[in-house]
C-alpha cells in the first residue's frame, strides 16, 4: 500500500464527509441541524489538510487543521448565540421562519 | 495497519450520514460525536496524533458540548420532561454505541502492540509546535483576533441586549 493510494483514499473519505455535510445543510430546515452539518463540513476540510500533510511528511497540514479548528470554534460560538436569539424571538428553529428580515 | 484506517473511515461516514438524518437533535449529536472520534482515529492511523488529540479535545469535547448546552436550553418546558422518558431508549444508543465499540476495538489493537498502528512516519506535537510558532506565528496572532471577535460577538448576542430596530 503506497502513500499515494492512501492519499487518494483519504481525500475521497474527506470529500464524501464534506458532501454529507453539504446535503445536511441543503436538506434540513432546522437551524441547529444546519449548524451541525456545517461543523461536519469544516471537519472534512480539516481532514483533507491533515491527510495531505501526512502524505508529504510535513507539519503544515496539522497547522492548517488547528486554524480550521479555531475558525470552527469562533463560528459555532457566534452561530449558537444567534440561534438562541432567533429561537427566543420566533419560538421556532425553522430556517424558513426567519427568511423575511424586517430591519 | 491499513485496515484500521478504512474501518475508522467507514465508521466516520456512517455516523455522519446517520447524524444528518435524525429527527431528535440529541441523537444527532450522539452520532456526530462518534463521527468525530472516528476521524480522530483516522488521524492517528495516518500518523498525526496531535491533530487526533485536538479533534477529541476541541471538537468532541468543547464544540459538541456547546451544542448539547444549547439543545438543553431550547428544550425547557413540560414537553421536555415528557421527552425525557423516551430520550435514551436502548434502540437509540445501541447503534452509536456499536460504532464507538468498533473504534475502541481499534484502539485496543493499536495499544496491544501488534504493529505500531501508524502507516508512514508520524508527525508529532513537536514538529507541529515548531511550525506553528515559527513560520506561522502571524497566522496564530490573526487566529487569536478571530477568537476574540467570536467571544465578543457571542457575549453580545447572548446577553439579551436590544439590537437597534429589532426585538419588539
């Protein structure tokens, strides 16, 4: 099993994981599930970086993974605060319920 | 040890697919945790133990726990008490538990020493730290700004303050 095959298969797994997250964002209408699917997508992107870094034996892939981790943490903090705000206001977590913003 | 990689990848994909198709948010979170643990095992098998540890500590340990807090906050009221009875029936936790058991079995195989469990050369925390605070030190500073902005934004949005023109 050569390293190149491992790279290809690892990237395939990462892209399937990304597509699963994308399907979640597109199909689900619950804002909580959409945020969760975005987390899955970010995780898949980080996985691609780590796998590519492991293929060439460089630490840069893991460094990029740490930056994606930081971004996911900041995104989820703001996203969940907005989610709580929306749920308090419209008593619902349906994404379509807040599609009409009125300033 | 390449079989460990494929097994963990399969667990990650199955758990992620199950997560986005659940109706109950709590059950979905259970599957997402299993998926993240599986990705951590993948990281370990390809020789990135530091990324795997961070995956468990930050993703499964902090971000998903934040999701659990929010799910618990949203479910207040009498219906939540009723839901509590049907919350963790065996049918609900037996599949994620089984997937996690597969990961545990992989861990046992790795630790029991029938091979080092790593395909190719491992990149440890030392190399990652040297790269992080060497060529990437400016990016670390920018990331800290991002975290500060996220903290301020979450504190403001969560404080219940009036946003101008909003909340009637």
